[in-house]
């Protein structure tokens, strides 16, 4: 492994040593979340909220990486410190969302592709100069009741794009977070989710191998294997943990140093409980599940309580930061199976 690959590996391990905070909501997403607390989203309100998150005292005990959005990486805190530098100065690895959202293709609905490969190398170099050391690209998969989706076409297209993105990242000295998300939408059971997640991960790793990705210098951000949100048959955290681990064992290279689960619409408590169960089960048989870290890259599940406590009011900042710190500690403990 070359010097560049060794640095990528060190960064991948550093950013997954704790929990990764996904603070990369697009403009539309943060607008929706702010609306729920009666706050208008604009650059200054977004900056104030993200600054609240990043400056929380003691947060680096639990948070090891933060995914930023294009707007955010260009912003500064109240003392004119760029957010990426603020995070790095506190021992937190800054990263950046580089995909440009989802797009429907005619005849493939509800399947969607992810935009953003055009000009990616140039954007990565710009972000790297701003302090970003890793990137994130999300692909999504919808399970339909008739079993026709996700289609083979979208499985192949998303895998190719994820692998191309990962290769461009590593060529430019950036650790790629590869995020293939099987969505919770639907009434499917956990076995169906396991089957589809296995298919998704299998073809993604085929393409990553074909593109000669250094597995030790990447991070996987998958969904946990759970029933659909409308399923009449919900599963215990122990069942989710066992099925998830077996799907990962069958499809994910043991060289990947960190797997950081997304929360995917699960509540903060449910996502944390599932993560804890995954690590309790893994800790009982670590040789069977060889990855160094099974952690989390949560967005909503880390922030929902913080947003509610903040409500857009400066007098609530301390309470909001306390809420973030409390949830981050729980998720960190869960990432070690110690909750």
C-alpha cells in the first residue's frame, strides 16, 4: 500500500473512532426540519444552528467526524473561524457531502439515480483546500410490494456511480464514505430487507473491487436491516442486529476499517438501541465480524432532540447543546455495545 493509501487508512480509522455527525442536510431538508420548530431557514439561521452543534463543549469526546454541506463548509463561527478549521482544531475530522441529490429516470420510477459526478474531482480539490478530509455520496433503493424494485438497472447504475465516486475521492486523497441506503419506506418484512440489502452490498463491492478501491481507506455507511416502516411485523433490536451482521459478513470486505450505520428515519432511541445490539452481538464473536468499528453516522437521530430544545432561540443554545451531548454520549456508548 502506497503512502497515499496509508494516509487514507489512517483517516478512515480516525473518523470512525467515535461517531460521525451528519450535518449535511440539503437546503430543502434543513428547511423542512426548521419549519417543524417554527424557524425560517436562511444562511444565517443555518450558520447559527450548525455553529451551535460544532461548538458544543465536550463534543469531541464522542464525535470523531462531521459531514458538512457546501453552504456550511464555506461559513465561519462568531469569531471568524471557518467551521472546518474549528472542527479540526477540536480533533474532529471534517468531511463534505459531494453528491447533488436524486433524480428520477424515465421508465425507472420509483428508482432514482444520484447526481454529481460531473466536475467531482475539481470540487473535491476545492473542498480539500477548505479542510475536508473525507466525502460522502448517497445512493438510494426503494423496495416495492410487487418485488420489481429496486430494479437490476438501478442496482448496476448505483454501484457503478458509487465506485466511480470512491475512485475519484481516493485519487484525490479523500476518504470516500460509500452510502448505499435501502429505504425503510414500505410494508416489507425484515427478510425482504435482508435480501435486497445483500444484493445491493454484493454488487457495490463487486464494482469497488473492479475500480481497485483501497478498502482500508474507505468507510461504508449502510442501512441497518429493518422491516419497512409500514410493516405489521416489527423486529426486536436483537433480531435487527443478528440479521444485519450476517448480511454484512456475507458481502462486506473485512479490510473496511469502519462501518457507520445511517439511522434512515428511525427514532433517536430506536436507532441507538439497534446500534447497541449490533455491537453487543459483535463483541460476543469479534473474529466472525472483523471490522475495527461498527459505529454510526446519524443526522436526524443525533439532532432531533437538539433542534427541539433550540427552537431557534439564542437563550436555548446551552440547553440544545446539552441535548446534543447527551445523545452523542448514548450513541458513542452504543457504538461500543456499552449502553
